[in-house]
C-alpha cells in the first residue's frame, strides 16, 4: 500500500512536471506570436487569444484541477491577451501625427538629415564656445528660456540660416569657411545668429515652406489609413528652394535690420560690432567669388549699413 501510494504521488509529480513543461512551451509560443505583432497586421481585439496563446486542456481537465493548474493557465492566457493589446496600442500610437506645435523641429531636423551629405554638417570640429557667446548676447537683450542648437557646416553656401522650429526652439546653421574667411569674433558670430533669430521669430521661411494640406493632419491618427506622404516631399523641396535659391526679400531684410537696430542702438559696443560685421560681409562678397551668391539669399549688406546710418540719426 505504501509503495502504491508512493507511486501515485510520483505519478502526480510526473504529470505536474509534464503540464508545467506544456505551460512553458505555450507561454513561449505566445511570446513569439506577440513579437510578430511588430511587423504583422494585428487581429481584432475580440480575437486576440489565438490557438498559439491558449491551451486546449479538456482531455486532462480533471488532472489539471487536481493539481491546481487551471487558474495558472487562465492567468497566463489573460496576461498574453493584455500584453498583446498593449503592443497593439503602442503600434497604433506610432501613427499619431504631431500637433502644429510639435511639428516644425521634426521636419527641420528631417531636412537636415536628408541633406547631410550636401551640407556637410556632420563632422568633428573644436568647441568654439559659440553656445556661451550666443546665450550671453541673447540674455543681455532679454531673450530668456529658449532652446538653441547651432550646427557648423564645412561648406561655403548656405552661409548661415535659422530653420523653423517649435515654440521657443531655434536651429541655427552656419558655414565654417564663411566664419573663417572674415575672421569673425565670437560676438560677431553671435550677432549674425541674432539676425537669423529675428528672421525665424518673424516666420519668413516658415510661411513660405508651409503646405495648406497640413491643416488636415494635425493631431490625427493614420493607422490603417491613407497618408499623403507627398505633402512632406513638397515641404522638403520648399525648404531647399528657399535656402539655396530664393532667400529673403528686401522688405524682410529691412524689417530684420530695423529690429536689430532698435535692440542694440543704446549699446555702443554691440552697435559698433554689428556695423563691423556687415562691413566685413560686404567686403567679402565683393572680393571673394566663393561667396558671390550671398546677396541672392540676404539682400545687400551695403544697403543694410545705409539703413543703420539712417536709424542712428533718428
């Protein structure tokens, strides 16, 4: 009797071990099915529990109940379904289109990446201390709590630019050969970036590159829906055309110079440095053919100097 009881207990242990192995195998199969969701179209929520994740245990239901495993099986199935739903939600959320407040930094950085080979901004260079110089200048003029990114490019053109970005964010781009050709001081570079800052605040480029079709996109989800990707291709072309070909109008240049003049007129050091900066640019573009197309993007530094002289007398 003792031997029979012992064998029955050992048999129960054996059955338990087999069932536990089956459970682990089923759970591994469920995990594999869930991982496949990242690349496959998911099933509806009502049909999430597939045969790969559930276990048919009718034939051994009595044994399972005796060994207290029915609850374990149900719990594993519930966990698999919950995990599947979470993964599906994460996948659906990746198709959320940003709001208009979140969009501009994204598209500008995308344009920079798409044009990295042409612009040559992805290279190692020494720290010129420009971030500190720009921050000091901006704060001295009352511009606080803004995020600034400055990219140096090993290319002659474009010479400098501010790309559209989210609220209180600014992405500046400046040519290292352009800086070196004029032997610009950190303060002069910071003043050049200040010009681009005010152009960006005025939204000159942003207004030009914007596509009206974007109004239909803000904050929507495009999971399993048709998405007009050609709108972004248009915008990227608009970026390139504005930066390399069109540039700013005389009126926009005048408004920028007028804004700078009003800000620095009472500071003799900044006023002198800004006039000196414009004089250096004017001299460079008249003597160095490498930068002859500068005025196509930024109309006449010579006229800017005249505007400054006129504003000084006011």
